[in-house]
C-alpha cells in the first residue's frame, strides 16, 4: 500500500470512527424517585444494551453510583437545591461532599464521574429567589473542592438551568437575552464556567410549550420529519432564518443571549440537560406523541445536527429513562411518565437508535405474584367503591386515571379496581391490602383493557441485595419545571 493509499485508508477509518461515535453518543437522565425501583445493576445493563454511554443522576444515589462503576458509562451527578446553602457556606462542606460522593466512587468503584451538576433549575421564577444567592458561591466552592481533590481536570462543574433564565422581548430568537433580574449573575456564571473549561447546561421542554398555551401551534412542538405524515409547522421567520420547531428557536434564543453578553456561542460548551416527552397523565402526553418527538430528537443526535445559529450540535440528555411513581405531580400528572421505558424497564414504544438498533427492554426484572386487587363482582353491582378508591389514590399512583390519561375510558367500577390494584401493588400484596371495607377481591385474571394497563409491581425483596441504601430526607427535592414566557413559546407571537 502506497503512502497516499495509507493516508486515505487511515482517513476513512477516522471518519468511520467519528460516524460511529456520533451514533453511539447517547445520553439520558436516570431518575430514582420510584416506590419499587429497578435494581441499579439491571438499569446499568439496560443503558448499555441500548447504547447510552452517558447518564445524569439528580443526586448522588449510592446504589446507582456503585452499579455504574467500570461500566464504560460517563456520569453527571447532581447536588440537590436543598444542599446549595450548605455548599455555599464553606469550602469545607463542598470538600466533604466531593470526598463522599465523587472521590470515593471514582477510586473505590471505578465510576467514571465527569460532571457535578450544582443545583437543578435554581433560578426558576417559582422559587422566588430562594437559591439566587447560594448557587454561584456553591458552584465556586464545589469547583475548588474538585481541584483540591485532584479531580479538576477530570470532573467539571455545571449548573442545569431552566429555559426561563433567558427571554425574547418580541418572541424572536435574535432578540434573546438573559432575564433582567439575573442577567449580571448569569454572565458571571457563564464566564466562570468558561474559564474553568466547564459546560453550561439548559433544559428545554417543547411539551411544556404546547401544554401551557391552548393556542400554541401543535406542529411547532415537533421536529420536521420525526415520523409523522403531518405537513409541519408554519415557519417563524427571523431575518434570514426560518424556524420550523420550538426547540431550535428556544436554543437560538440562548445563543443570542450569550452573544449579546460578549460570549462566542460556538466556543461555549452547551449541554441540553433535559428534553423529552411524557406518555400519560395529560391529553398531550401519549405514547404516539412521545414517539414522534423523541424519534425526531434521536435523529438529530445521530446526525450531530445543530441549530440555525449554532451548527455545532449540543450534547443532549434525553428525559427520561424510566417512569417514577413517587415524583411530585407539579405541574401535572404527566411528571411521573417521562420515561422512554415503563417503571419496570419495558419498552413503551419503538425508537430507532441509529445503525439499525432499536430499543430493547430490561432483562432480569423480577415481579410480585401474578395477582391483582379489583372491586369484587358482588360489590360492583351496588357500590362503585368511590370512597375507598379515593383513599387508595392518596397513597398510590393513580396518575393514569382521569381525562386525557391512558385509563380515562374506565367506568366508575373499573376506576375503583384500578385504584385498589395500585395500592395493592405498592403495599407488596400484603395481607389486608385488598380489603377496602370488604369491597376488594384478589384475582389472577389480568383486568387490563385497551390502553389501560393494570401493572404488577417489581418484587424488590427478590432484589434485596442489589438495592441501594435509603436516601437521606435532605436529598429529596420537588422538581417544578416552568416554561419561560409560557414555556418559551419563542416566535409564537409571530403567528398572531
């Protein structure tokens, strides 16, 4: 082989490597707010089987961090908002947190931690400035702690922010700027991260844009060519650029905000920390709509596609991996249904991951006995179990009931059966958990019907040795995501 042949052969191999890297560079959020979580080692295998090589944790979950050790998966681990004041108070507190939640997992378990997310959307307007004064000092102290631990090059800090930290006065991306009340703070944070060679992270939710405004153009929430035969959205024209979806318009509003404040958006490392679509709990949250959005998103990720104002594609973390049945239901019941997998790791809808790969389900999940608790036939004839169903839903997850949800078509008796079963499953089929004033009845016949699935819970006792220890109460956090200017409906004003 001649010198030129060797050169072109090596170039071909390099290009092939880059192509495969783009295809395989999938990232997602792994939330752990579940009453019966999938064992962490099974989740890690689920990630690997589906080509996810990056994952974001909202807190330093010990079981998850141990299971991720030597897995080949890069990890972003979060510090909850309720710890920001502690992290900001002294560098010593940050050093202790880094030692306990970063250093020991890297050295002892081989966990490939690459980022620490300091807080989560701390500048939401709904927080009423609660974290405005603690976030930046916490960020600085955590960075100093990483440097002191000898991890300053390996582990980078970031702050995941909601898209409401930037805005556009006329609805056009080119007019984007940081929110006036935090503009100075945002500039300081972006500059600090840039100087630290660390990324800035933003969460973008087209679903919330659509859900917040009944007049929002439905097609504008989706990517063109995302698996739908629909004609696409009417473009929003901003100078020489025509925007066909709210994700691009939202992201480019950020690009404009950065440029207006002296930053080169092509040199600032930007991560989209959360983006996805839920499947239940709302009329706009369906498997078909989630499949359409997430397939369009994955197509962009596989292609390495940027936006009109920033051709470099951002790193994107899909939200979310699995459903979480004990999350807060603010701002809606859909909050528990963002997963591309169900609570037990089963596939909700097909997704192409590139290179001919499709989503595959979790393997090795063990379930409780194949039994359901329903309203007894005798009781159903004269009592629909309404009061008992209300009681059950106070203690279990009934977010699939009600208008717009997957079980909306159930009659009152079936509603009660669904509620009874959710309580029965959450209580691990314990004696007395299917009584309900003698209205309950245990059956081995699956009562699921149509789109309404009556689940059987994971048997956590059979996975006992694999479960992480319980989290401290201080690590929990209500995750209320709002949308900038009605979910950053950038360009919507142009439609009126």
